[in-house]
C-alpha cells in the first residue's frame, strides 16, 4: 500500500509488461484503504486507469481484479465495460466481486450490508449485458428494466468472479467465464477453492472445465530485493531466484491453472523483466 504510484509510472510498467511478452495487466478497484490504528491510504480510481491503459498499450490483455459491483450502478458498469472493450479492441476481462473493505464503503456513503445479496442482483444485470447486450431485471437493491446496450457488445466479454464462500461459488458456477482466487504462494494453497468450485459446478451440472481457473500469486524476486527482514510464509508468497519462481509458476501450470496473475515485488521494469524470464522458463517444458 502507501501512496499510489504516479500514472506515468503505472503506464511505464504496463508498457514494460507488453514489451516483455507478458499476457495481461490487471487493475485494482478500490476507493480508499483505512485499517484500524493506521493512517488512511489512497488508490487511483480503477476504471479511469484501465481506460487510459487501453489506449496506451496496444496488445496486452486488460483486466479488473476485481471491480466492486457496489461502487457503480451495474447496468452503467456494463455500459462502461462494453465501451472499454471497444476502445481496447476486445482485450478486456471484466472481473467483479462483492467488496470486502468496510472503511471505503462508509467513507463514500455506500451500503456494506447484504453485500452478497447486492452482488447477486448486480451480476444478474451485468452478465447478460456484457454477454448478449440485453436484460430485463427488477430487484430489491438494483434494477435494469428492459435495458439494452447500444451499440451492442461486439463479442461475449469474459466475466470473471472472485469469491470464496459457498454462495459466491454458486454465483461463479452460474455466471462466470473465469474464476479468481488470490493471494497465494505455493500452488497447494489453491486446492480448497478449486474443490469448492468443483462442488458448486456439480450442484448445477455445469462442466468445471468451462470456467477458466485463475490464481493471484505474490511473487518476490529475492535477487532484486535482497533478504527479507521478516519470515516469508511460502503459502502466501512465492519467493526466490528467477529459476525458483519459474519452478513455482510451472507447478501452477501443471496443476491446471489457466492464468497466473502475479503481484510482483519489486513492481518496476526490473521486476517485470524478471517475471517475463520466469514465465519463459516455466513454459519451456
């Protein structure tokens, strides 16, 4: 956390990722961080950053990790997503979630109660709008009666959902094109969430393989940062040399993970290039 990076640095990191041959860049969607006994910390608004990067970078995929549906009217969220997908020429993955940080809800006057109820209604609006372009839904919290996207989406925009508890997993099984679990180190940490999603899919008779399985991994390049002052939990952080990171990424690939989303340390050109080298090694065999 801490002060957000200037946009010029964010843009530079995105272009470095593209030039290094990485597959995707992902944007946080938060309004404020404020934890007990700590000073509040800020973050740039995610849609604006994603829109700017859609124009700056020309090839690399873009994603929201994940956009909080309670921050915006869901039909308007879908409209923004369809527009951004057009700007990016079909490079957007729309990641959505229910939100988890009460302080930002309170500070911005948003309703934190019944947040999974809110999320379910929002998803019932967003999913059909970004997939087919129409919806007719009236709910307790949000509505989109006879709503249509014009221009319509030029493709079925991939919808990613992040969550862990049974009700969220049920919504993943019903509506998602991809699922995200994060933040982890060793690949064994993903198994409870994989099993939960498999069970949720079985309940509604959906083929588990239809849902792209993505994992957020915290990657620490010791060669660039030096020894860590605190003990590193291998379940939460994948750390080591480029070769060791490659071994860890290969383990995710062998476990059937479709896409690894790396939260790298250090997040700069050197760290991005190190991740690109580790990726290449991980895919070499």
